[in-house]
């Protein structure tokens, strides 16, 4: 089996050149969306309607009424487990059960749905939370097909209600959740809701401090600002890395020595943080559900 590094064509003349950005330091703090909204209300209102902003939210009737109105029983034929999604008085659950020959349930487990993952454009996944520990639930909603099915990967291996959600998963669907050190899947509550401004623009502490002294920023201004990242002004490879921090799905991702999953900041090189490897050469005829980077590299625009 060969291991192939993910390599993109480096087009910038000097990828190691100083970018003149001051918010890449590890000690520069994230300030949250509301701090950005104060000076950028129109941009914030537009972003609130985007798929990224709706990528993680508490379970609610508003978000789930469409999916739960559809037939929602699915069977794992290999293991003879049956699953169903249901609502009781505005609260949502998933049940795993196994019937006997007469149809009577001889086994039943239920878990509440705490969070919804995804904008709903392609689909929704569902998360259970217990004492801050997050696990993925077996059933997912696939919007394009308008049907329920097992969550991605469950056909091959079904962990039932025990699929943990580590920081490398939660951190891409949700902005900067506070992961409890020493745990695999425990987080401080309450969790943030959705991807935020700083995921692509970097931590805003210096920018907010500067603009607080200067007055509200002009949203239409094209002027550069060394206290915040504008991805459009980055060298091409580093601009792509802003997206690839979450949209590059490799077989194996190995952190560089001394780095953590949350260390990457827009403007930095992703390859300095981690190495992404594939166990075999990419097959253009087989592109996975989440292989956004692979699809882009195979596109006519890229080639």
C-alpha cells in the first residue's frame, strides 16, 4: 500500500514570504461573531443565512420538522438492527431495536437528539450529548434523496450509539468549541452554534481593538488591514489552505510535532500543521461524499 501526500500546485513565487499579518500569533484571541457584527451588520446578516453559519445548531422543531415528517425507519441488514427517528412534544430521538420472529421488540435503546449538524442542503447528521460527551447518532437525513439512511460509514462498520466526535470533527462544523483536555469527545457547554467569521478571517482581537479606536469599518473598503485576514489577499496556496483546513478529507492526517488540531490560523500553511496522506492513488470515478478538495482538483476549473 502506498502513501501519497496531498500535493497542490504551489503558484506563489515565495510561499514563505512574510505576509505582514499580526493576528497569526498564538496569543491573539478569538472574539466571536457578535464582536464582528457590531461593525459589519450587513455582512453578518448575509452570513447568518449561509450554510456555514447553519452547520451546527441545537435540535429544534424549526430545523427538523421536514425530515421527521418523512418515513424514517432504516434497517442495518448485516447486523439486524432497526433504527427509527421520532418526535415527542418537540423533543427528538433515535431508537435502535431488534424484533423477534413475531415482530415483538426484544431489544430497544433510545437516545435524544441534542444537536443537528449540516445546513440541510446535502443532508443532516444528528448528535447526542451526555455530560458534555458528544456521539454521532446512527441515522442521517439525505436531503437530495429526501430519505433517511444510515450515517456515512455505518454500512461498513456500525458503532451504534458509540461513535465519538473528536475535536477534528466538531472543530470544522462548529467554531472553536472548548475541548476538555485528556478526553476524546468531551466539550465545555454550552457549545457554539455554527462556523463563524474567524474560521476564515483569523482571530479578531487586534482588529477589534484597532477599529474601536478608529471607528466603524467601511464594509465596501478594499484596503488591506494587517490585523485581520482577507483570504482574497493571500497567496493562492495559502488561500486554498483556508478552505482545506476543513474540506480536505484524507485517509490519515498526522499532526506535525507540537501542533494541535486547533492551531491552524488563516494565512498559515496547512502543511506546517499537519500531513494529509492517502492510502491509494485517487480514482476520478470514485469521489466520496465529503471529498471536496478531491472534487475541486478533478474539476475543469482546476485543471
